[in-house]
C-alpha cells in the first residue's frame, strides 16, 4: 500500500493566476481552432487567396491550436 501512496500525486488547488492562465490557454486553443475551421470552410473569404493556400493556412492554424493544447495539458497535469 505504501507504493501506491508514493506514486500518486497530490493535487492542490490552483492559485487564481494559474487558473486564469489555464482558462486563457483554453480560450486561445478554441480561438485558433475555430479560426482554422472558418478559414477552410468560408466560401466568400474576404482576402483574395488561392483555395489551396487557404486550406493549407487553415490546417496550419488547427495544428497550431492542438500544439498549444498539448503544451497546456502538459503544463497543467504533468508538473
């Protein structure tokens, strides 16, 4: 039983600044993800750009959003 206690982490409550940064990180993940989806599926995109480049840019935004989410997950749960 002592091995079980040694391997479990103590979860303490986050400070208000850490909680704010976590929420801000989630909001930025959602922003980049939604922006990437909008860029890909918006038919009358306001900037004249080739559809292939528009799709590439949208995919890059989505990939970047998941990279931000992975970093947020790592910083919040594996510290």
